[in-house]
C-alpha cells in the first residue's frame, strides 16, 4: 500500500522559513517523479516544485526541492515566505517510464499559513 505522509507545515510570520517533508512508502522511489503542489482557498491546485528542478515562477529563488533517496523522503525548503504562500501543500508521486496509465498518488496535505 502506497503512502505519502507530509509534515512540517504550520504558522509562520512573513519572511520566515519552513521545511516540509514527504515520506513515501510502498513504492520504488527511483521509479516515481516526486512533485510538490499547493492549493490556496478558492484557487486551483498548482505545481510548486519538481524533482527535476522545475519551480513555479512565484517561488523561484525562495523554495528548494530536495530528496533523501536512501530514506524515501522529499523536502521542500521554503524561505522568505509571503502571505500569498498560504495554502495546503501536497506531495505527489507519479510513475516514470510508463507511457499510459501511470499510477499517481497524493498525500493528505499539510497546511502552511504565513501571517503576522
């Protein structure tokens, strides 16, 4: 059974930092593309950062994707946080090397609130 468990969210002041973690189990880590998404209230879910180094324009230079392949964990280091970064952050795993019918999994999400 595949599980993605996010942690590390919370309340932080503008300009502060947080590090999110996503622990993956039940899958072969190297055969999945790991991605961070977020969804703010009233907005659609958007891509934040990928394992291949793609970042949303709004987070470039502030957020960093990292992975610990030995322990099946990915991280999202978030610096210089802004109120507009407030959202539920989700970890996503999508099978690589599968032309059709790739399996995809989501974590339960972790809330990040940036407010003074």
